[in-house]
C-alpha cells in the first residue's frame, strides 16, 4: 500500500509538470513517503534527513517533502527536528503535494498540512505505475479493527470502501493498457462492503484479458467460505492466500485484540486447502508481544509446524507510542525477542525449504518480472536462466531443478508465451526508460521519490 501511494504521488507530480530524472543525477526535490508501523522507519527517515541537511544548506532551491503515516503521526515534530524540510503532508491529503511545494517555494517557509480524516475515497488521483504489466488497485483505505499493537487505524482512519464501479473501471482501464496481473489492496480486504468481497473478487476476476488476480491482506475475523469459493471458482484468482496469524497463543491473540483464536485460524487454512489443494499460504507473525511467555511462543511454533506456511513475514514487536500495547506490563526484553525471532526463523526456513523441495521436477507457469525473476501462481520466487528470450510481463513454463528456503531455480524453460504485458513493458521502456519512479521538474531539474517501511 505504501508503494502504491508512492505511485500516486509520482502521478500527481507528473500531472503537475514534473518529468523523469536521469539516473545518477542529483535531485532538486526529494519526497519521502513514510511508514509508521515499526520504529525502524522513524530511524531511517531522520537519518536520511540529516544526510540531506548539508545539501539543503548549499542549495536554497533544493526541496524536501515528507508524507505518509509518519507525517500523519509526528506532524509538527518533523519540522522541529528537521526545520529545513519544506513540506509535511499526511495520509489523507496526498493530492495537496504539488500545491504545497509551490507555496513553499513562493513563501520560502515550511508548509505543514495534515487532514485528520479522509472525506472520500481518492479514486481520481493519477498514478505513475512502477510496472507496466502488474498493478495494485486499492479497494479500501483505513481500518475498523483495534489491534492493540497497531497504529495504522489512528493514522489512516476508519475504513472507507471504494465504489465497486470505480474499481472495475480502473481494472478494465489497466487491462486495456496491457496489465496482466492485479493485486487488490486494503488494510482488511475481506471486510469490503460488509461481506461484498467475494462478489467483487468474482467480478474483477471475470474482466477479459486479466490473467492473474491477487489480494492482500484479509483478516481472519471476516474471512468467509464464500471468499474461498470465489477463489476456487475464478480461474484468474491465483492459488495464494496471505493470512496474518500474529501469534499462535490464544492468550496473546486476546491481548492483541485480534478477535479470532487459533482454532478458527486453522479452520480457515484447512478449508482453503480443501478447496484449493495447491494453495500457497503465507503469513505475518510478531514475536515478543508484551506478556508473551515461553509457553505462548511454543504455541506459535506449533501453529507454524501445523500450518506449514510457504513463507512467513516475521517481526520482533515494535513499541509504537499511542497504542495500548505500548503501556502494557511485562514488556519483553530485546535479548529474549531476538532469541525467539531466531528460533522461529529457523523453523520457518526449514518448512519453506521442504515445501520448495517438493516442487523439484514440477513445471509452473511463471510471470517474468522487471529484474528477470519470476513468481509461481502461489507466489514463490523462481530464478530463470540467463539468455531466455522472455520480456518482463511474459509468461514462461519452467521446470524446477533447484530449491532453497527463499527461492527456487527453473533450470529448464520449455516455452515462452508472449503477452500484452510484455508488449506494455517494451512500450514503457521505449517511452521513459527503465526508471519510472525517478521524476523531476523541468524548472528545478530533478526529483527523487523514496518510499519506506
């Protein structure tokens, strides 16, 4: 979602007269699109801002803008810590950035504009897509859940669903432009329209020319059997489900205010695999949540062994000021968190390697990406040999000859299917070159856009 917001920022700036900068050139405008989920994002931002301070001092025309969730959270404190920042804008007013930059240039002082709520879904914002053949489409923004560790609802607001017609219009337009893979985005996609996600999934999946449809992320609380049926019965929906677990301990799940328990979570996984036997399941897990005991952590390991995720995005708990978990008793020390994180990583790496080993000798249709890697339908990374005559956006049939925990190798490629996505990629490169996210303004020279997490 952060990357897609960056695409929207880039689209706005292009519409305002900005053009692509040449790789290796010094920008005259840097825009940071920030995240606030973990403390490390804060450290990255202020470290990079301090690096830019001497440039700002030497060049009065050089501009710096900070947007996204951290801007929404910190607001005036960003200017206090880095008074040379020209613009601070929040998650609800991305569309104001070009005007704020211009106002800062004219008035020669910092501009801070933070809206506390989103008035309507920003369907009309333009986007400069990073990929010509694969795209994200937002179906909702905000979140109505109250997880005790998460600051996102406070920063992105309550959930606002996009109108179905607007979603389908964007999907059809993207497919007409050559996009062959779309991922539907939301903080909790399956809460869309109070049970309308299965219908939306079927409608988007039926758009002629769309070859691959994905979505992220659902919440176990709202995940229903009609969504499983839509996944199984819609050919373009890929056999991949990313379902955040967070913890395998019912006690910790209750403390996290996750509104489901281990039994319900595993029931969903079982029903998905019964309907879609080749489905790949990935997840998110937090270790070291306040009050987590060794017994609680052992239950997480048990669920990981039972669920057999193809991959898990694991995190050490990060205290976020303003969340209930930040003031809970029994905060876990760093050494214990690191130990549990390492042990979980070892278990998951073993399972991932076992799953990938089971694919040795099998063939998959693989979508070639910009860096010449590919993805299986169930979202596992596959390297293909050099010299294959396939463009990003094309689909190749590859036989797996090597396997490791985090990737596989298709040593043999049997066929290459040219797609409209490959055509679109070639046209994009011919038009603007290989760096679509680096853009700049003719009167000032260049801009660099950085998105972080």
